[in-house]
């Protein structure tokens, strides 16, 4: 059977968003109510994923305000609020940027900077995430045939943190990364020790070329992301690559994306990372053609030990892909690495930040169900 998964984040309901934002802003909130609401949301998310036919599920990142900035609850050394640099493609089309903001909502979370030595101070939020996810899996994590689903939890890579939380303290990017390796390593190990795959979110390897790292030259950017991968590899040196997934993307928004760095320029750096499974954008019109880059990498012998999890459903459009289209996309990658090394996934998350996103929640669940249908079609057709 061709496995199905997604990138991790799922839509947060209206009852959850205010609690997440209040905690992020360090305002008063009812901790017991927060835990009850998040547990109920995770229960529902696991149940819906299983019903949709997803067999590698997540907690939806429902206990986090966002995939990249949640770390300020767990690490010291961050403070203030840094204005976000507009993505280069959207800066050129300000009217479109305004329209997208009106549709997707505003990003109200805190964008702190590194202003002192970064250290781990509180891993309890992770233990809470693990507990709630384990509870949900125990109650709702079985398929109709009684088999249990596989599970993963998302985490921020060291490089991702540097791209979203700018350095205002360390003498160099590498010095910042070194402390992040030490600070984040316990989180990575705790997820694996809990029995889940750990997924590293790494848009710093692609998207940050036109966002957080946009002021760099291309050569500087390529050197920076190589350092980011080296840091990730150091932090995970004693974790089995098979227990790790890594997601790269160029930004989960419906802009022109004409400043996206081509995959062929970063592919060797991406493949140098230790995680065995690579999730990446493929369903959107800016990156679907890059299947050829993966084909060429396979022919050059660069994909040994790697499992490809391309996005076969778009996370920026409410168009619902047909199962036949999904099957055709799967077949293309099965020809490259074999169907046993292809996992059907999504381009990006469906709820990367609390209160922000374009995809209607009902459509997200339909897309995931279509993903399963398409995988079944491809499975029957591929020998």
C-alpha cells in the first residue's frame, strides 16, 4: 500500500486560536481550559485523519501558535518583536499582498529576536504535546481493519529558528546555530523516544532565500543553508535517519513566487541532511516541473536511502484535486524511486499559524481523503 501523510499543521478552530495567541503574548489564560480545548482538538484531528485514510498522522500542531515561533515558550534568550520582511515577490505587488492579507488573516504571533544566549529552559510544553497526542492515538488511532496508524510530531530545525528569530546577539550565524543545536537536541530526542517520527520543518533551505535571508547574495545563502544542514546533522547525530522526516518549501502563500530559488541549486544541500524522508512542494504550478530534478538526482545515485514524500495536493488553493490527478503524480515519482519509496503528501501545512490560512477546514479534509483515493488508484496500477 502506498502510504499517505501530510506536512503536519492542521486548521485550528475558533475556540483554540484566542487561547494560543494569549499564551504566545504571555497574557493571562486558563491553563486547564487550554489543555482541555487542545486535547479535544487533537482528538478530533487524529480521528479525522484516520477517517480520511491518512496512515501517517500528526497532532496537527494544535498546541502551538505556529510551526516556527513556538520555541520562545521553551528557550530563553529571545525578546522583542521584529517586523517581518515582506517576501520579495509580494513586495513587488503590494495590492496583491493586501488582498492576500484580507483573505488569509493577519499573523498576530510574536516574532522575537535572539538577544541573549539561547538555552533550553522549559520542555514541559513538548511533554504536554506528546501526552495529548498519545491520548488521541490510543482512542482514535486505529484504522477500520484494526491496525494502528503511524505518527509523527513536528519540530523546528536550528536553521528555521535563525530565519524566523533574527540574530541580534551572537557574533556569527554559526555561533547562533551552535547554541541552538544544544538547546533543541532534547526536543528532537524526546519525540523519538516517545515512539513518534520527528519531522524537521526546514523552509530556511528554500523559502528563506526570498524572506528571512533575502539580503544575502546567492553564494552567501547557499553557504548559510549548508551550515544549517550541518547543524541539523550534528543535533541528530545519534538518531536513526529512518525515524526522521524533513520538509522544505518555498512559502505557503498564493503569491507569484517568481523569486523562488530553483530546486536544482539547493538539491545537494537538501540531500546532505540526515533525515531519510523528504517532504517537498510538487502540486503547485511553480514547482511541479521539478520532478525532473529528482529524476536526475536518482540517476546520479544521490537518492540512496531517501524516501520521497512529494506534495500531491496544494495547500494554497481550495481547488480539490481529483484522485486521478493525484494518481498520475504518484506514478511519476514511482518511476523514479519505486512505489515503496514514495509517500503521498501535501505541499505544506493547512494551518501553519493560528488564525492564519486560506484553505477552508472542510476542504482540507476533502483534500486528504482525495489523497488516499489517488494513492489507492496508483497502487492498483503500479506493479
